[in-house]
C-alpha cells in the first residue's frame, strides 16, 4: 500500500511505528491478569488474633485484632512473632482496619462510626474522627486516607479533617466488586482483601479498575479451623519490596510477592522487552541490507567511507 502511494518507509519510521503500536492484545484488552503468589518467608503469627489490619512501622508489625470485648492493637516482632506491646480497645468497640501516617495510626471501628487516632510512640489514643456507615479497611496513599465500608466504593478522605474528598467504584472487567476489606496503598495502586474470598486485588486508585488478582487459596487451605478464619491483612514492607499477608486466627504470616503466571522470576527482562530487542535487531539487519541493495542499484550513492573523507 505504501509503495503504491509513493511513500517510502524508512527504518526510522518503522521504529516509530513499533514503539507507538500496542505490543499485545492482552495489554490493551482490559482483561484482568491473574498472578501467582510467591512465598518468600514464613513467620509465626498469634492464632488468637482476629486480624483486621496490618502495617509495617519502624521494622515492627502493627496489627489490629477485632471482636467485641477482645479488640486490641499490637506491636509485634516480625521474625519471632513475639508481642512487644499491646493496647486494649474499649469493649464497646470492634477494631477494624488500620493505617500509619508518620508516627500516628488511624484505626477504624466496625459499626461505631469512630476512627481512633493513636500515637505509636507511646501507644496512647490522642484523638478520633467520625464518619457515617461501617468501617472495614483503610490505607494512606500520601495524600488521602482511602477507606472501605464493605461496598464496592472506596472513599478518599482528607488526612486532617477526615472529610470525604471523592470516591471511586471498584470494578473487575466491568462488574462491581463489593466486600472490599483490608487495604494497602502502594503508589497509585490499592491492594485489597475481599472478605470471604481467598484473593488479593490490585486496584487502580484513579479509575477503580482491578488491574490484577492473586489467589491465596493454597495458603488458606493450610490455615483456619472454621469459616471465619479467612484471609485478611496485607502490609507492604518497603525494605523487602514485598507484602506480609495473614488471616484471622492464622498461625503463620507470609512474606509474598506477585508474579505474572509463567514469568521466569530469575530474569529481570520483561517479555515485551525481549520482543522489542528482536524487532530492533531485525530493523538493523533490514537497514544494512537495504543500503547495500541501494548502492548496487545507484553507483552515485556514496558509501560510508566516502562520506567521511
């Protein structure tokens, strides 16, 4: 077609087309990617903890445990599972998700419509915020608190006033996703547990679209003795560049990472990077061949040596 129109496609033009044209249908189809969960480390976990929220703070694990009359916040040694200190929560409150901002932690309550503000330096309650509806999970993205209430919506709140700034609805391939529970914000992605599902979702914080999911079913099969002992709790460990996950009354906590299925994790090169390499190699070969042919056809075309004399 280009030849018929008298258009000459140069190697530079081909290079432009390659980098501007989609590399694969999967990358642009909107389909949700399923990733596998790689376990990097296993540590002991208190089986009496009805885990609601996890955070990493100063190298320790901060955990909220729920249930009326038994709610608490704990600082835990990650490697040994030993409790460093506890803060008991009033019996009238059911502790839910937590998040850390500097040295202050916010802890949601299930139905009391109160978020407690806790100083992590001395483990004291220093304030509270009110909100409407239920509190499930919460994370801090550096600009807003992101909060779940069991529905398919995530609300973004001002970190000082706790007022709602905006909200997004979470969808997976166009379908609403509800029962969003414990949350963890990492960059522009929100990682979420889904209550009663042994899965973690990676959600685009701007669009609400689920970008990938990772099943923890194999881990869940080894844990829990009843229907309440489900996956819940995710905390990003920046020093490990991986996530600690556990569940309600589980005996272990797992350091995990998420990998595309079929990915060779020993290689740092992405599949698309390999494709580009092969394509570029072909372009170079084509350019050399094309130049040689043109020189043979047109004796007046100077060769490389002539051009630089």
